[in-house]
C-alpha cells in the first residue's frame, strides 16, 4: 500500500488514493464543493487540504459539522492523522457551546485547528468574542445544509469578508437533485469549483464496496385499513369544502404536499385581499395537514403511534387555547368513532414491527459481531422499536436529538457521543435512530441498515444508506407497506437519487457557466466589502437575548458593525443603553400571541421595568394573519401604545428591524444615554411633572392614579406615610394598589 507523505500528516497513516489526491490539489486553488459518495473519504480530503494549508500558509483551520457527535468524530480523526507542531493540549480545540465563552475565546487564540458546530461559531462571531482573520481554511462538512438561515451561510459570508487569505472547502455526499438548491449552496459558500465523483468513475471504482438493497413488503392489517378509510373520509370532506369555496383542489388520490402548498399560497393571497373565505380555508387547510399526517402514521408506523397522535389531536381540540382546526377534527363524529375504536388497540398490529425482531435476530445469528442501524422517522416509533427488540432479548438503544418532546426526554450531546462510542465498541448490537443519526457517523462495523419506512428525500435516503458499506460489503433493508405512500416514497426517492447523480455530472460539465452566474463577486467587490466591514466595526452597543439569535436580525446587526453582547434578558429581546428594551414580534407571532398567549401581560411587565419600552412588529399586514376582526387588533394596539406607553414600530423584514435598532442605539449614544448609566436624568417640564413621574413608577399606577394620589394627599411624603385605609379613600385605588404602595414604601432595600 502506498501512503501519503507530508510534513504535517502522520507517517503511514493515510492510504494514497488518486481521486482524493487529485481533488485535494484542486481544492487548494479555489473555494471548492466536493461531492462524493459516503465511505469514500471526504474527511481524508479535508485532512490533506488542511495539512497543506497549515504548512504553506500558517494561520488556523476551522472545521464545522452539524452535530456534536460528528464534530467529536472529526476531532478523533484529525488528532490521529494531523501531525502539526505545538502543545498537544492546545493545538486542537472542540467548540460545541458547553464551554464558557471565556474558555472558548482563550482556546481559539491558542489552537491551530478548531472543530465546532456552526451555531456556536455564529454566536461567538456575533458577540465579537473572536474573528476569522487568521483562518486560512474553512471546512464545511455536510455542505448541503448551507441554505436559508442555516449558520453556515452567515459564517461563510463573514469569513470571505474578514479573513486575510480565505479558502473554503465544502463537502457533501448528497447536495440534492434540485438545481436551484445546488445553485444556492454554490452561491452561499462562494464556491468557484465543483469536484464530484460517482461510484462508477474509474478512479473511484476500486474503493467502492457493494451495497445490497433488499425490499421487504408487508400488508396493512384490518385495524389500520379501517382507520385509513375513516381518515380518508375526513380528508375527502375537507377537500369538498375547499372546492365549494372556489379553491382548485385535486382528488384525494393525487393529494401531495406540493398540491397542499399550492393551495396554501392561494389561501394566503385571498387573506391578503381581506377575502373572508381565505380565513375559513386556512383553518380547513390546517385540518388537512393534520389528517394527512395521521394517514402517514397509519400506513407506515402502526397502531400505537397512530393512537398516540389521535389522542394528541383530541387534547389539542379540548384545550382552552386549541386551534379551530384541532377543535373541528376533535368534534367530528367520524373522528370520535375512530378514537373510540383505537382504545381497543392494546399492542402494535403493524406487520413491520412484528417481523422486525425475527429479521434482526436472523442477521445476528449469521454474524454475532454485526452492528445494525434501524432508521425511523418518528421518536414514538424509535421507542416502540427499541422496546420490542429488547423484549425479544436483542440489545438495542435509541439515538435521538437533544430536544425534549412531549413526555420523552431527548439525548444530550454528551449522551449521544457516549451512545455512539458504546455502539462502536460492541456493547449493544442495534442502534435505533431518527434523522439525527443520518449524517456522517462512521461506525466501521455497521454492516446492515434497516429503513423502517422509505423517505422521499434523496438526501436523507443517501445519508441513511451511507452508514453501511463504508469498509466492506453493506446490506440495506427497506420495509415497505403495500398500496401506501411507502411505495410512492420508495419510487420518488430512487428517481431523485438518479436525478441528483445526473445533475452533478451536468454541474461539473458546465461548472464555469453556473458558477459565473451564481457568483458575481470579484476580488474588487471582496476588498470593498472588507473595507466597509473594518470601517463600521466599532458601532453602537446592543445586548441581545440569547434566544433571539435564531432570527436573522442578529446577523444583520453583526454585519453592520454593532458591538453585541449576548445575555439572557428577563424582559424584551434587545436592550439598548439603560433606557430602551425592545420586544420583537413577527406579524404572525404578534397576532398568535394576542390569542394563544398572554402578550399584553408580557408587554405590561416590560413597560414596568424600563423607561422607554419599544415593540417592533416585523413582516406583513397584521390584519390578514388570522380570522380576527380588525377592531380587536386595533384595540390591542391602542392598549399597548396609549395605556402602557409602549412605542410601536412596524418593519418590513429582519434587515429593516436591524437598521431600526441601529438608529435607536446610535441616538441613545449621541444623546448620552449609554449602557450602564451615563449619569444623566430625564428632564421634566416642572416639579409637578417630576412628582407625577416618581409616583407613576410604582407598579400598576401610571400617570392617572399618580395625579389622583398627589391631588388627594398633596405631596409624595404624605402618600408614602399614609395608612392603607387612607389610601383606599382615593378613587380608583383598590386594596391591591393600596397594599403595594404601603408595602413597597416600607420594605427594606436588599
């Protein structure tokens, strides 16, 4: 075997493969997207490029991956193969958000290579904890995620603007078959070259291990067939209602997610035109989405998962704040009949679950050391599969995301890593995973992957299949229920996978044309952008609530040069100086909060604790968001602005919101109102105005009651010295207000 020889690569640790070496050399010349099948060494290519870049250009390498287990896997690989000089304790650093910001900052300064999840890098950049100036290589793993609001997009843009000598290497096994999405990835990551290989290419073929795909088909049991008839009758009724209202709907047999999205767009158009039929149709559309989900569960998941979802719909329909869609479904007689029948389901009846233990056991009997991954879409199914396998005496564990859902706790990133490590070491034989296990995980002895159900996404399908056949022949088993969407998804996925391979060949062949269209940014533009960034970087100071970082507002603020601090704010989303708190709501969230949550109490509390409260409503027309009478929304706006004294602004989008926040921050600084106190006080027209302001600051009083109290007692001292019975004599001052004034005036300051 021939090994790669390089000063920064550990000797005799990396086999020299022609295609890896060729791709790496090209990737050192320009920003490159590498698309090769799983198991063919994308990480090895990243290692070669990283070693060369550090040796020739110095600086540091930043490698990002979507999940902590994947970051940890890359860290182990690079520690084993990348032989860079320096202290063993400091030359590598792993960032996943669990360490303190201060520790991350110190480790960033010392490390030659940082491996991280993108969200923590994005948050640190926004907070100004470090910059990307000295990063000589940015590696983006699972590059197909670089679309929309994902953190990769922001980081790549900031990197190209601020790095002294930028170079991006993006890698994926499955960019998707959609040309528009591929174009977005190329543009968002500033890609100049695409390097793709398929399993049939001559330089790749010697390293490809066969993957045998086996389809096991099953039939629905009578219980689920009857449930499907009821659910489809409910869907047909809703489709008929939309048709009578003048909406172009298809028959149920042709009902797809694309069709529902097209109908939704028409509904939103009618709502924007204040057409009353649009609001009613929106509720019916929501019912269709819920019922379609129920049908999917019945067809591919089974009795018990469907039963749990039916009970969830009933609970939503009976809840005080439940949506109209949930209530209409829950009160439908056909739904109630189905729900009552489901009470009799005591154990799983879907044949997938019934055959799975025997299937898994037969595989383990043939080869006891085999590692098997079972992929399922839903957490309920994962739990059900694990329980069933364990009951059959098969060692199995679940692998799910960290978020808690319903009554089930997720797995922390630390536990995810521990679970993968134990699986890799053979402590249990079967890993049952949701989509969190689809990307990148390399478990050498995983010989079998079982799809509990097909998935229509070519990206997810390829990622699932890529967990096997990495080091020897792999086996893929797909469970398909006859005459259901399982069969449709199986066909769609296969067609899209073929389209993706064809599309990548075309992309490589016409690469220059596509990239020139997608990337108009030239060197002059880049230098101008960098100059502009340096010019505005010492901008106004804004504190952002850490939960608000999911919006693009923080990105726009950071790019505009604001000096940002990230904290957990008790009230508001943004804090400007000592006086201003800003609550930001999208138009839809504003209306939803008025109905489903207590927005007015939230805003009232914000107004109580700060002198200058601000509400920003971002997005479209608030009157067209839900079927609510405009006067109800006007009344809420009046209460917020007039009664609570909160200034209301409306903005177009996240960028417009960021611009407004910057203006507010600059005005505060220009007028001397700086963060943590400039010592300046509010200027009042007269002593009487100042007295009213002091009394108004008491909780739940405001100017009206302040004036009433001052008129009755004549001075602030007299009010504070008054007994509760005396305070109650003032019109409008009830027991609660009297108690508050009396207690607050006498309570010692802690």
